[in-house]
């Protein structure tokens, strides 16, 4: 047993030593064929927090790992990073099918959940401190994961996405390539009341009665791909799910041109729901790693 433990420690040290992500070749969990990449630092905490970072369309796990700058922070704070890699030819994730939207319904979302389970079992990840973030298609997947798997994720940070369920396309399947595209949603034309959005989220895991993940939302006012009305619709959705009815704005926070909106009690690091509207920023809002880690309670 001591030899096995020593070998495992050496393997983890090797993974974390190159400051680059590693393809997890023995991850082959269904239901879809996403690639799993991970970054496990040498100074891993026990058990270690897990952050799932989901890339955008026309992107990849490798690309997103360098576009974002979580790896040095993983070295500093001892958390595990998981980077799912899309199976589709355009690099998008399935956020449009019934399968992916529902708890244990199949689709890309359930495959990502199996990656989290792998990290818990193989790396010593903390199942009670698991978080998700993503950009564009990855942001849409972040919302899907927070909605369908509130029992897995404690919080999420959404960069330039759309509300959970907004991209649903009737007849779209979990194996479709490319995944379904919803023009009305992308163009900011899909609007609902907060109650309607909340009911939609709750319908994806109707038996769930536990606590819901905290959510941080970022969107640029000049987004021409997933247009700006999606920001308010996303905030409406999560404010209803989290039972929040009051909000307060603060301009030029966390930087010039950004307006921070905090719902309910708490500050930017502790509130249940925080929004950031980025004036003049297009698609997509740059990743704010420090704010993400503070919101997740890691740093």
C-alpha cells in the first residue's frame, strides 16, 4: 500500500510539474465522447477543491487553459482543474437537447459530471467544493450544469452566455454535430418572467429540494454573438431560483466601465448572485480569475 501511495504521489507531481494540462487517457465514461484534460498541482490540498473550466465554440481544452490563467492559481492554492474538450467539429457543447438539460438525462452535461467523479476518485478532489466556469458555449454549459446538477456544484461563474434552457431546440439530440443553435436566444429575443425561467430550471431536476449553487454572471453590452439582453434574462432566472428579490448596483467595479449588481445580502465574495455588466465589451468578457476564486471561496 505504501508503494502504491508513493507512486500516486509521484504521478500527481508529474502532472503538475509542466504547467500544462494533461489528457486523461483512461477517462472513457459515457454518455458522450468528450475529452477530459486536467491540471493537478504538486501542492494539492487534501481533499482538493475542483474547478471545471469549459471552453467556447471553435475552441479547445488546451486553448482555454492558456486563454484563462487558472493554472498558476491552482499551483498557489492547491485546487484541481478539469478542462472538458468538445467532441463536435465546431468546438461547441450540447446545451440544446433534452438529454443534456436534464439531471442524469445524458448528453455532454452528464459526461462532465463523470469527469468530476473521476477527479474525486482518482485525484482526491473534494466533492463538497466543486465549481464550474466557462465562456460563451462554455458559459451556456455552466448554466446547464448549475441547473441540472445543483447537488454537484457549489457555485459557477458565467462569461457571456445565455440562461439555462434558453438554447433548447426541439428535436435536438445529444449526438448531433454540430449541437443545436437557437437564433432567437442568441439574438436576445427569448424573454420570460423570472418565475417562468425559474420554473424551467427546476423542471430539469424536479425531485431536488436541496441548496442551489451561487452564481456570478458577466456580459458585455456590445456582445454581437450572444446579445446583451441575455444578461438580464440570466439574472432574472437565477434570482428566482435563489429566491432573491432585491439588488444593488455599484459602478466601475471591479474595474472602470463595469457595473456590479449584488442580489440579496452579502458582498461580491459572499452573495448568492452577482452580475457584472461590461460597458462597450463585446463577445466575450475577459476571464477575471481573481474574482472567480474569491466568489468560489478558494482565495
